[in-house]
C-alpha cells in the first residue's frame, strides 16, 4: 500500500514539474495572475482540480 502512495506522489511531482521546466515564463505569469484571485475563485479552481482527479481515478478503476 505504501508503494502505491509513493508512486502517486512521484507521478504528481513529475507532472507538476513539467510546466515550469518547459515554460517557466508562462508559468510565472500564471502564478502572478493567480495571486489576484479572491478566495472563492481559488477554492473553485481547487474543487475543479479535485473533481477532475477523482474522475480520472474513477476512469482508471473502470478500465483496470
């Protein structure tokens, strides 16, 4: 079970690092724009990301 968590963490970090590595200027500009968002907007973005991840996990489970 721990191996699955470590694998998931590794994949998350790998995917999170791709954009700043390949497109640092655009990533920085996006981060600057995000600092101007209010709490509700950031919460909505977080919720959308979580629901997308949940849907991806459900699809992966469906096809396994």
